[in-house]
C-alpha cells in the first residue's frame, strides 16, 4: 500500500433519492454530480494518491458517501453498521477492499449502529458523534476495539446536522473548525476555530500544509489561507444538497 490511499465509489444514477435528515429535498443533477465526483478524485490523483474505486452500487443512492461504511485506525479497518437501514448493503464491498489494502478488519455488530461520518480523528483522539445514525452501543463497541490500540474515544452530541463531520473537521495542526450555529459542544475540543460558512466546516488534510475543501465557502478558504495553509477547492454542490461534503466522498488511508 502506498503512503496515501483513497477509496471511492462512483455516484449512483439514483443519487437524488438519497437519505435526508436535516435538509429539504431539492433537485439534484446526476450528470453534474458525476462531473464533480471525477474532479474530486482527480484532486487526489494529481497529488500522487493511490485511488482505489469500489464497485458501483447503483441500487444504493447514498453509495458514493463511502466514508460512512468504515473507520480506519492505523492498520485496523472497522466496518460500520449504518443507522440508515437503506445503507447497510453498502458495507459488503468495503470489507474486501480494505483487506486487499493490507488492513486488519473488525466490524460493529448488531444491534449497534455507527457511521464513519461520525468519527473525527485528531492525533490519537477519536471524537465520535452520538447522532441519529450512531448509537451509544456503536460508540461503546468502537471504544472497545480501538482504545487497546492507544486511541482515546470522546463521545460528542450531534443534534443539528447529520454527522459529526457535517459540523466539524480538523486542520493539520489539530485545530477543530466548524460553523458554530451547527456545533453542539465546541468546548469539547482542545482548540476550536469558528468558520463563517456552513459549507466551510469540512476539510480533508492532504498534507501538513494543504487542505481540500468545498468551492462553496470562499470566505472560509480565505481564513485558512491567512493561517498559512494551502487550500485546494473543488465543487461539490450536488452532494451538499444531500448532506454530503468533501470528507464523506472518500476513505483516506495514510
């Protein structure tokens, strides 16, 4: 496995039928979504990431949001059990993919639920959102799997957005960023930086000086550049309509 591997799945033609929890349904352009997904993947490929494409799952409208199916801790891949029953079939193809990448595999067991979008790793701390998709038992099972491996699990309430990482993500230095009206408990994080746009909450760390984020948040991009970061933007409007963002469109293994 290379030092940076990206797992992705192409969007389903039925993307517009995806689950919604906090947003009103609006029209989604499936063709534009495919263009945006290809541009998103190219951002990584152009920086040397090893891109591994999962089999298409056209019967799963939310299948493109692969981050929800697995949470990776060092060499351990924890297969999730999505809280949305319509999404549980998406997990099946993730197991062979992470095994082929050389990872050990464990799984969240029924009746617990956990989705990867609720897992934010900062250093050796895993903040886990207690959301409508992740149950207390799911958090407990994850804690039992990863704390013996040197991780600390901190449960975080999530009531205003779909997943924890719909509200907050982390910069390379560990600072957690979020749009404050959507963050339940910013005081739980060691360092919290409010951003001016809800679309600016999600960043993917590409390296210690570079983050990837939505093109829909120019003021947040400017704020992060002022902090000395290189900011790479990509349009993800069609996925944002479905409570998606730059983090949930991939699984990153470093």
